[in-house]
């Protein structure tokens, strides 16, 4: 069973459908106890990180998410689900986030169309099981105006060019998070989900 957090703004149906295609069952929840009890947890996201944090705080989910990740259980963050893992976001003024990964969420620079929307390549910076069967510089689907800037660059597993080179995949222990939307990225996106879930369900570390 794959637990997916519903905080009122996530791209839930597309994620559920993608995971169902791989043969896994899902549970959608806004309940803190469900988050803590989850074997595999996914935080999808669309919109602004500040709004997402407001909803997670309202639902009293920030503590359980932090605890779940601290316990070393498999976690996948998608788009805003990546951004809220950081110390804070500059979107709409400063907003504190989960502070699981030290660093900031910054606006993409002027000179490119904002938001960054559509297909773009992901350069695999470090070898990682999440990329198994996926050629380097494969295209994935992005929709965002802000990007993550981790203090520890060793956590960056994938990068993408859009005016600047920005982090598009983070890996840290059993945590994986992507700026792009795997559920909207065709067969390559399904492969991301499948690679993550195979490792998670087998009880192996995702590192």
C-alpha cells in the first residue's frame, strides 16, 4: 500500500493513476496517524510552497512528515513536494518550510519564460537506482517558477538547464524528490515511480 498525502492542492489523481498502472494500491490521506504508519509515503504538489505549508500546518501534518522522514522510511516528493522539504521559500515573501534539507527555494531568473512549463532534459549528476533504465538527459515534464538550492550540493542527483543550471532531483537516504512531474512524463516518468517503489517495497534503501 502506497500512502499519498492529500493537503487540498496536490496533483493526486494523476499520481494515483500512474501508480495503479504499475500494479500498486494507494491510500489517500490527510490524517497524521496514517502518515506516521505509512510504509511508503508520497507528497505530490502543485502551486506555491507557502500555500502548501499553510495547508500542511492546518492539517497538523508537518510534524508527522518530519518524523516519518527522520525514521528513514521511503519518501517521494514531487514538484512542490520537493520544495517544502527545504528551509524556506522566497515565493510571495519568505515562508518557512519543513527544514529537512538545508537550503532555499528561489525564483528562476529573468530572461526565460516563467513559469518553466513543458519538457526538458534531466542530466544525471550522480549514479542512482532511481535512474535505472532511464538514459541520461531524458526529457521530463516541468511546471514551476521556483527551484531548490540546497546548501549541500552532494544531495543533487539530477540537474536541468533553464536560464541557469538548477537541481531537478534530490536524493538523501530513503528520500527522493523531483522538481518535474513523473506522472506527466510518459514512460520515463513511470520508470521513476517504478524504480522508487521497487526499492521501497523490497525494504531496500533508496540510496
